[in-house]
C-alpha cells in the first residue's frame, strides 16, 4: 500500500487582500471547511485560497498552455510547416464579391 501526500504552499499573506468574494455554503459544508482549516493551522480564507487558487490557475493554464511529448511536438511542427491545403469551396467563396460592399 502506498500513501501519497501533497504538500501545499501557504498562500502568501503579503499581498493586500482588499477584494471580497462571498460564497454560500450549507452549515455542514462550512463546518468541514473550518475543521480542515484548523487541521492545517490556517484561517478559513488562507485555507480556501490555498486550494482554490491553484485549481483556478490550472484551469486558466489549461486554456493557454499545452505540453507535448517529443513525438507529438515533432508532428505539430510538421503540420505547421506544411503548405496550406487548397479547399475548393473556400477559394470560390473568397472570389465572390462581398455582400457588404457597394
């Protein structure tokens, strides 16, 4: 049996926190959050930020950054270096006069 532990860095408190986020939770959900924050010797705000912020950064990063292994990177380069293919319907469409011009 293996046990995996994730060590989270505490969210820095040096930043000025002057924006408020309100969150509606049930009494049971709040109790679990408060208990977990106590276990980690953290206040509720820092505890929630230490888990929510990395998750949000991952979601945002997943939309901006992608990683490829060497084989996939090579294929990506081949696709980008290849000459564009001719699409007959698109060529025809682009040769028509614009419906927006006079």
